[in-house]
C-alpha cells in the first residue's frame, strides 16, 4: 500500500476528524485537541472540495487506496439499500477494521500489518487478507502460535473500558471475537456525510 508520509495528526486536522478515530491514546488526543479545534475556522470550501474531503476522510480512516475504494462504491451502488450507507457498512466489515474494533490492535494500520503477517484466524482458518469481508456468525481469533507473544498476551488482557460495537462480541477468556450482526449506519462512530461521496462519484 502506498504510504502518505504526512504526520497522522496533521492529516486528521486537514480532513476535519479527531485523532481518536484513528486509535490514538488519551495523551495523543490531549496534545492535539487545541490544534485540531482550529480546523473548524477554515474558509468555506467549494462543493467539489467538500465532496472530495468526505471521500478522502473515509479512505484515510480505513487506509484504503482509490482503486479499492471505487470498487467498494461500485459494489454498494449495485447492492440493495442506500448507496452511501451500504458503502460505509461494507468497509466497516473489513477484517483489519474488525481486529481494531475488537481491541486486538491499537490502530487500523497496526491491525492491517498483523493480519498481513498471518496472526489471525477466521473460523479457525488463518486469513492474511486485510480486506477480507466478515459475515455474521464468523469467529475471529488470534492464531494459536501467536498467543504466547507478549504483544498478543497484552491484547487478550485489554482494558475492560474498551467499547466493542454492538454488532461484535468479544470473549476475553478465549481472545476471540464474534460477528453477531451486520453493522448498521449508527455503528459508524465518526462524522461523515456519505451522500457527498455518492454525489462525487455520480458526476
């Protein structure tokens, strides 16, 4: 995947999102909140710039490049339902995002790397494709040979304050997560006007 070398917090400010969305710690948020607040006072953008910003925001949050993002959009356009909402919930079902949502990685970027290295299983089978789409009933776990690593021991004993979205369940004793439902629009925990993305691609 192509790398954007711009600092994460600076990129968040440019797109108008909180660093917390990217999985940053309380300390990181505390040191960036004042600077982040200033983004709200920027001059008004053109219609195209506003639409583009919403697309770039979602791509940045999930770490997706344009080609794959467009593929998600075209699929969402064919599927039943409201295109923008289908787009967001489809991306939300990526395996790397699920690993992040379960608290088994600190950021989506870290989750993507861990999946690439083959540390996770889906229904007992190793999966190393970050974009793998999970479905209700699937069980996501840490590969047996990886559980003894210090990093994963700490993850399995994660802070109980971590909030797992209602469409997922996490069993701390087993170090496993289960997909109990399809994600809904209200499970998206950051501000985004998905209809602007649809408008952009519809031109």
